[in-house]
């Protein structure tokens, strides 16, 4: 007697996750993403600095993006992307968090570096991280263009950013949003390599 084969739990999870991820990415408006690429290119070409920031998994994505933009986009005859992940200096980040509060961990760094013509890209699933909100407010005070990759309902950052890329998703769907943000970061890098 043959037993009916049941799908493995792993197979089901893979199929559900990839289907949801593809759905989320296919909802991204290419014109919105193209405007973000144009801003990154213009910032690079003008000698400005791109600051990136996020918390937790989004901090890892910010670090990865900074690495890719700093190295992979280098090309003879073209200005390099001046990029800094604000989550990467552990000593400074923890000093600001300890002495001024975690809400100031990114804004405190921007106060030293940000100048008109720079850009800040924040990455957040919820869009509600107080330290990212403070960083965006600080950036705006310094004439810095504010960009973002957001999820869930967009949170407080959706209405604060000059150029948000919002991936509407269920609250708490961190893995899905973080995977989509990572994929979009690779798209941004590839666009800047070709631009």
C-alpha cells in the first residue's frame, strides 16, 4: 500500500515565504525607486556623503549596503560613493546611547558630519524607531535629503521622509520586510554600478 506523500514543512515555509516576498517586491513602484537612485547618484556626483542607519536586522542591512555601495560601485573615471553606516561605530554609538540616550545614537553622529548636499537613508520595518526619527529630524535641520526603506504601515517615518520607499505589510512581518529591503539594497547598488 502506497502512502500519500505530504509536503515537508520546510517546503511549505519556503513556498509561503517566497510567494509573499515576490508579492511584496512586485508592489514596489519602479518610479519611486528610480527617484531614490537618482538622488543617490546626484549625491555621489556632487561629492556628498550618504549616511545609512537602521536597528537590529536593519542595522545589518545598512552595513551591508554601505559595504556594497562603497566597494562595488567604484569605477575608473567616476566619483566613488562616500557612504557611512551609522550603526558601525560601536564605541561611538554606545557612548551616545549611554550618555545622551539611545534616541540620540544616530543624530549625535550626524551633528558632527552632516552637511547640505548629503543624504540619509534609514531602513526600518516599523518606521517608528525613535532614534531613526531623531536622525531624520537632525538631517533635515542640516539640509540633508532624507530617504527610507519602510515596511508595515510606514510608521512615523513615512510622513517625515523626503523619499520613502514603503512596502505595505502585516505588522510583525520582520523577516519578510527585512528580506525585501535587502533585495532592494542590491537593486540600488546594481543601479549605481550601471549609472
